[in-house]
């Protein structure tokens, strides 16, 4: 009898663990919003199987190439690179459709990236075309207030085709929310700002250099906040920097690791996005084949001691031009936004961080960005 009760309890525990992992996560997909794509789409990700539901249009807007979720889970923000250079605010409804709140100027040309600070009081935007960044106050109702803090980057670098002037490619609040970091592809620098989220203002605090011609694009931070991982678009590397938590500055790069295998040619290739696994032990980077020769791939890195990394896998991306990648909040699935191929495949993430193909994918024309609706803190 005791053995039967024990087996019953073990089975009940196992079943409860399955239920704890089962469910769905909402996924927003940003697109160019032109041609066959209309704006921001919504899918349900089955967290047990990795299957995506058919995409449905959540908001009709042009130029939603990058998305950022408010930490409350109540609002979503996007670039609005249509006839004007703007950023857009949306309220997330009970049905998870997006209700427009308002638009504000990005204070530059070619807005390509937006992010929200940890408190949800400040939105930051990077303008690729003008090479500038701006911060906007987020009001209590989620609306955006016109920026009172915009900054123009200055300089150039060695690649005469891509680096004749500044091209701010992204901007992020740091781990402690006191500093902001903007990789600028055109000047081979990560420009660092002190960040006052209460007033949504930026003040330049310094910069960190990459190798000449590297073209820093996006970046992420280690789980303890002591290291920064900078993805270079033109050199196809991840540069690792130690971060000073006192002044927010980054020192010299302590390591630079290629995103490609030893036999992989960088000719006609570029990098687009870098993500950190929720457990902080792995990084993922997307590699684009701009020549269209089918070399698009995703690279996996293992985080070692003292923030150093090691590439452990590179797999075909199953798309043409992986513009963006995203890891679900549970760290079980990686999605890829295929800009040219118009598809979003799903990869399973193994316990060792490596990726495994699945048959799951959906069709979304001009897929540009992936943002998961995480549970509110």
C-alpha cells in the first residue's frame, strides 16, 4: 500500500511539473509595414511544443522594425519609420491587440531601435540615419512625451562605404538603470550616457571603442552586470568588455570572438542581433548572408569564467536575412525573424544551450523584430 501511495505521489508531482511548464506565451512580430506586411503581428507560442499560432494583425503601422515592451506588460512601443521619423506607443488590450496611444518624433532620421528602462518611465530611441539618440518620458497612461534630451553623435571610421558618419544603431539602459549605452556603427564606438529616468534625460559620460571597421550594432549585458557583449555587424564578432559599476564605463575589450566557424567566409556577411539566455549561461547571435547564398546562420556561445565566451555551435537559420532573434522567457525556444524570406522558424534550446531544428514556423512578410510578452514583475 505504501509503495502504491509513493508511486501515486511521484506521478502527481511529475504531472504538476508538466502543467507548470505548459501554456502559451504571446509573441509580437514587428515588420516593415509595407507590401504584404501591415504592421505588428501577434502569435501564441505553445511553451510545451514550440508551435506558433497563425499570425494575426495586432496594429496597422508602417516601419515597426523594432519593438520594446513596457515592464508592466501593459504597453508596447515601436519605431514608426513611415513618412515621418517617429516612435509609437500602444496599449495592450485584454485580447492582446494593440490600441494606438500616440506618436512622437524620434528627434532624428531613420529610427531603428527602441528600449524601455527598468522602471518603465523612459523610452530611448536610436536613429541610424542621423546618427543620434533621444530619450522620451513615458507618462502614467503609457503615452510618450516629446523628448527634451536628444544627442547627435560625431565622427567617422575606416569603412568608406558604411562609416562616413555616425550611425547610432541601438540604445539600452544598463543593468543598474543609471547609464545608457548606444553602439554606433559609423564611428566604431559605444557611446555611454548617464541616465536620469525620472526626467528622461541623457548626459554623455564617455565611450568605448571597438576595432576600426568593426561596426558595433547591438549589445547585451551579463547576468551580474559586470560585462558587456557587443555584437559587431561588419567584423561579425562579439566583443567582451568589463564594465565598471561605479561610473558605468567600459574598459578595453578583453576578448573578441568570431561568430563564424573557422572555415566560414565573412565576405558578404553581417551580424544583426545578440540575445542572452534567461539563465545567463549562453549567448545567441544572428548572421546574415547579404549576398543571398544561403549562408544565414545562428551562433551559440557559452559564457565562461570572468565573462569570457566560447562559440559552441553555428546552425543554419532556416531563413533569408535573420534580422532579429528572440528567446522565450522560459529559455526553451528561440525564434528567428526572416526579413527577406518572410518566415519565423522555431528552434528548441537544449539544456546545454545548443539549438535543435523543429518543424514549427509561421509566415510573416518582412519579419523584422521579435518581442515576447513577459509576465509583469
